[in-house]
């Protein structure tokens, strides 16, 4: 399964253009998804050639580096590899989309702000047989 995952408010708390702290349970559940052979696409509003004034770094590359630093491999970044061979649509193709702004995605209010509730989402993944148990 291909799963498109937002970044700010989903993997890390909203601190754009900085990288916020990790949303609880995001890292282990993202790793679990990859371990059972799902492919992750980072689907974020962070664009190339947008700079973090504090670090001087590219805000999209900093998000990609977050996945690399957490040893979570990505299948794609803001695109689905090979999609251009069968459609000219700019919408990223995925079977599921995880985004704190998506209607129906479980969110929770933490001290750092509103973000995806990964434990509730994991329960949904199990009930839909995306994860084994």
C-alpha cells in the first residue's frame, strides 16, 4: 500500500519553517508501516527553494532529512514515482492519506499543539488490516 503522509502537525508539531518536536508515536508507527512493506510518500506544503531563516536550509530538504535521521525510508517526496507514465495529474497517487488537516483523521491537542493522534490512527490501521495487530 502507498501511504501519503503530511509533515507539520502529522510527524512533527507545527513550527514552520523550523522542524517541531516529534509528534508522539509517529516515528515507531511510521517505521512499523515500512516494516510491513507499505511505501511512504512525504506529501507536504514545504516546497523546494524555500529557506529556513534560522538554519539557512531548504525547508523541504530538512523534512526529508527528518525521515532519514529517524531511519524511515521514503518512496517519494511530493510525488508518486512513475505516476507520470499513466496520468498528467499533479495529485499524488496513494491508497491512504495521513494529514492533521484531513477530515476524519484522528487529532489530539497536546501541550505543543494540535497534531495527529498516532495511537488512534494505529487502531484504525489495524481494523482496516493495514497493520497486523
